[in-house]
């Protein structure tokens, strides 16, 4: 350390910054940003559009025509249906279930993702196996894609809708108690 004129050995730099910070005008605190209310139609529209655009663009850029078709059908369609079902279940007619509000956000999201993605994986597997065996539909690559497309789309849509719903819902239900 080099000594300064007053013998403080370079410690004035921190003091100068504190003095400069103290001389700045105090900013008024901004109002806390409130999120928009949970609107199911907006979540479903976003759940369809986002994967359709991203997977469709990826398919177009890489020259995978089957990915472009799947982006608008099985991928985006699954996301929209799952977003609607999960969002409607979470809203529960405007009165959310007590345990969905009191459970920590990450735990609620994990439970719903595991349940919904598991159901979607089972549906994709059954569809890919059952349709060729019991109908005139032959085993095609798009049927095999369902084994991957359905659970991945369901997991993403469930995660996004659940987290978005929890940011717009109070964390603890309030009981109306009156003292007389």
C-alpha cells in the first residue's frame, strides 16, 4: 500500500465513495410491480404460440419437416390443452384449494409436473402402441414422436402455468373472522 498525504495508506478511496453516495439525491421508492391477474385464455394462447413458434422455427432452420408439422400439432396442441386443464384445476372456480396455496411454489410445481408429465407419457406410449395394433393406422414416425412430444410439452406447460398462477395468488388463504 502506498501512503497518502494524510498517512491513511490508501483507505480514502472507500471514504470518497461513501461521501459521493451520500451526496446523491434520494430517489423515491417505486411502487412494487404488481403482476397481471391470472387469465386462463392468455395462458392457453401463450402455451400454444410459444412452442409452435420456437419448435417450428427450429424445424425450419434445421430442415426437419416433421418437426415443423409436430410443432403446430402435437407439441403446441399438447401445451395448450395441458395449460387449460392445469390452469382450470388450479383456479378451482375462483376459490383455490387450500393446499395449493399453502404448499411452497417449488413443491407444488414439482408435484404437478410429475403427475401431468407421467400421465402424458402414458398417453403417448399407449397411443403409439395401441393405434397401430387396433386400427388401420400404421406405425409411423409421428406416432413414435408422441412418446417424447407429449410429456415434454406437458411438463413445460405445467411448470409455466403453475408458476404464473402462484405469482398471482396470495400465499395463504385468509379466514374472515369477526370479533364481536
